[in-house]
């Protein structure tokens, strides 16, 4: 029995004798299958191929962890150091002894929370290794490819993960699309950890919102308006997107508000 990893999205599948028929996450219209067909690997193979993880401090108590060379979507996790225990936001495929030691050095991990299925990766492997629960929004339960008792599905629009740490369901890119509001972030001005539920674009004074990023499928104006209105009451100065360089360093709340308004205006021009 082997647990296969999809090379395109990084998702770990439940143990099987043969490789899975296909990857439902990549066959979905929000992802893609490479032109050379579905490719699989394993954790052991990844370690043999020379992948390793790099830790980078974004700001005090916030450490980014990414795989080198880039693997799958280029998933980068964020570890938030919290007095009540550390939280891993989003996840990535490669887990090795060096990474475990690096995370343990940062303090006790108490939970994993994930924005959407493109970051489910090898989450169960991580949860088993650190003996912690994984928080996922129940609206995306169909995308879990390796079920586990570690997974706790939450429902509704928000969930208090710990003191000053709130999961907020924004939907959009995925029905259960979640962001993490960290009150103590950015020197107490607040930070939003958004994955690509809110996507930081190349010019980091703007963000965007898409149903599919690789296939360039937009969201309806009403959905962007709803995302804007849902996040509006939260205070945050900084926004951490899906990759190391995708960070809005200041005025992030304002950036999200005016980016949503620009997006809606652009959609309303169509057909005129
Ligand atoms: Zn896949
Ligand atoms: Zn995504």
C-alpha cells in the first residue's frame, strides 16, 4: 500500500494498492492536469528528489515555510506563534525530519487550519506527526482525499480558533474558502492570512478574487461584494497571501476594500 501525492496540486491520497485513477482536485475546473498527464509521487520520492523546506520569518511570531525547489502549486505555510500554542496556517506536501525539528524549535504546535483544498496537501501526515487537529470548513468536505479523525469540520461564518485568532469563511474561490484573522499581527494592528481566497497580485497595493486562478475564471460581482462586506468589520494592517512574496505590508484593509470595488466596476463595464 502506498499513499500517492498528486504532483500538480500536492494532495496526498488515502493508502491504495495502485495509483488513483485521477486527482479530483486537478480534474475540477479550478485546477488543471498537465499536458503530459497525471503524475504521482510519494513523500519518500520527494525526499530522494532533493526537495527541502525553507523557513523565513515574515515578522515577529510569523514564520513562512516553503518547499525548494517549488513543488505543486508552490504551497507556503505560515506558522503563527501564539501564547496558547502555535498554529500552522495552510499546509504543504513535503514533511521531513528537518521540518519537524524546525517546527518543534518554534514551540508546541496545537492546531492546523487550512484555507481551501489547494492547501490540503499532506495535512493528515502533519497532524499525525504533531498529534494535532486540522480545522477545515465543512462546505469543502468533498475535497478531502485522505480522511482522518484528526479533521474537525467547522460550520457557519466564523470560528474562534484561539484567543485573537479567528477563522472567517469568505467562500468565493471555494465554497468553504477561509481566511485567518490574527489580531496581534503587524504590531497589534492586525493581520489577515488569506491564502488565495484573497489573492495578492504583482503590484502589492492590490488584491484580487477569482473562481479559478490558473484558468482565469472570475467570480460574479455579487460574490465579490459579499466577500468585501464579510471582511469589512475586521481590522488588519497587513495581508499575507499564498506565497512568500505576496504580502500587502500596510493599509491592507483599505487595499481589500478598493480592490473589491475596482473588480465590481470592471465586471459592470462588461456588456455595456
Ligand atoms: Zn491534483
Ligand atoms: Zn486555490
